[in-house]
C-alpha cells in the first residue's frame, strides 16, 4: 500500500475534482505493470487536496510507493482535470494502524470502519 496526496499547483485548474473522479482517472491511467488492485480516495486536510491509498501487487524491481507515484504522475500528465497538480508521498509508519494520526492527518479515515471515502477495485 502507498499513501499519496494530490494537490493543485499554482497553474492548476480552479475547480477540484471529486475523490471519485480522481480514482477513475487513476484507473484509466493504470497499466498492467502497475499491479494496481484497489484505490481509496478522499478529501485531504485542505479543501483542494485529495488523499489516496493505492494497493498494489508487490514488485521486486520497484517499491510500491515508486509505482504509485509513477502512476499518479502519468495520470496528472494525461488528465486535463489534474493539469498542474502534484503528487507527494504521505509518510507511512512501520505498521499501518500504528501511525499516529497527528503525523498523517486523515490516515484512519482510509480504514473501512472509519468515515466514508471513495474506493474502487479491479
């Protein structure tokens, strides 16, 4: 699993796409080599940020975070709705449920038992 945050840069479109639209854009940009299995997307700590949890089949050549960043950058380059956006990693602790919520805002919201988010699986 990789946690990422998409944020608009200074040249980004004015309107922020919904988390559901961002998940659809990522699926459209995914290729089999990405090994993408599942996406969870929700609004981030600011009104324009989108936080993502991307679940992949493991890869020996690259880390899951590298694959997720490459996918997000491919989606940003391909989708007009994300033109001018940036993708950055959200730090992940040793254990998913042990990360302090102060360190990663909204992290617990990615867990199914906490809050509503938009998720898609293949």
